[in-house]
C-alpha cells in the first residue's frame, strides 16, 4: 500500500489524514470479512445439500428383465408383472404369459394385463394380491372408483385370433369361465428394500407395516409429479422418474 505525504502540511495534519484513511480501510476490511463469512456459510450450505442429495441417490444394480413393467413379488414370493400401456400389454401376453401362469384384468375398459407367474401353484393370498395390483393399475384408479371387480384366466383361455383375423393392439379374445375377485381395494404401499423401490398392493405388505419405513398411496387430489416428490422425500429415494413410472395413472394421496 502506498501513502502520500503532504510536505506543505504539518505532521499532525498528515497523521490525521492517515488515521482517517486507516479507519476507512478498517471498515472495508470488516465488510470484506463479513462478506467472506457469508460466502463460506453459503458454500457450507450448498456442500451439505450436495452431500444430502448424494445420499438419496440410489446406486442402481443391473436392471432385472421385469423392471420394465409394473411388477412386485407376492407375500408368498411369486412374481407378478403388468403392462404399463397397450404395447406392453401385448408384450406381456405374447412373451411372458406361459402355461401355468394366471392372467388378471380389471372388469373395466382400460387396464393392465397382469400375469401371476406360476400362478396355478399359488395360494389364495397371492391370487388376491395380483387381483388388487391389476385393479390399481386400471382406469378404475383414475375414475376414482372405490373398488373394482377383477377376473383371472389361464393361458389356454386367452387368444389374439378370431374368425375374422387377429385382434388389434391391446385387445384379446377371452373364453371360458373366469375366477372373480370382487370390489378389490385400490391402495398401494411403497417402500425401499435392498436399494430397490417396491410398489405393492396393500394386501401384500401386511405384517411388515410396523417394521419397514413405507408410505401408503391411495386415490386423492395430488398430481403424479407431486405424489412422486412426496414418496421420494418420505423414503429418501431420489429417482423421481422411476417412482412416477411405478404409479398408476390418476391423482393421489400419500400418507
């Protein structure tokens, strides 16, 4: 720092000027220190936010083949898959619906083709859970129905062919007697297990409610994006897009 001396003024006057300059510099220094402290606090806050967000991010394992569909495992350990749209419904039926499996569909126009893998070996509980899953992923949710009837069929009862030719995308010919599940409840449970998001029928979750962090998802007034954010925050799971893909079409209440 350079200081100028006025030789025409007395030493006292020069000293006074130096003192005034020193006071101004002290004020500037105090202001700079305050600004630096504020910047450090802001940086620390940003760093804490980044660390917190990193903790929310899930290191995804290799995706299982069924994760491209709606899916869950029943309380007995049977896999259930369901199409998310008409094209996936076709894929589920043509590639993944085999002898010994059971086909579930809500008794309403617009719904997921849901398959209980090896369902003929399953007990009543798994069948009812698959039926509830099919009901939740149907237009009944968006229509705000309190419940919906669901039916199941075997592989030999489902066809794409008629006397007039093949049916269009998402349409199937069904024959024979159906097994019915009446007025299934439209309610799901979301939880994270082994770093994977699970969205299952409430009947599947059962006794785990007291021991596993979870949220209940029902029909309500929240937009899907807002519901996904709520689920993400409650479960500490950062993949919003995945949460949204695993929810039905419609509006929600998260509790």
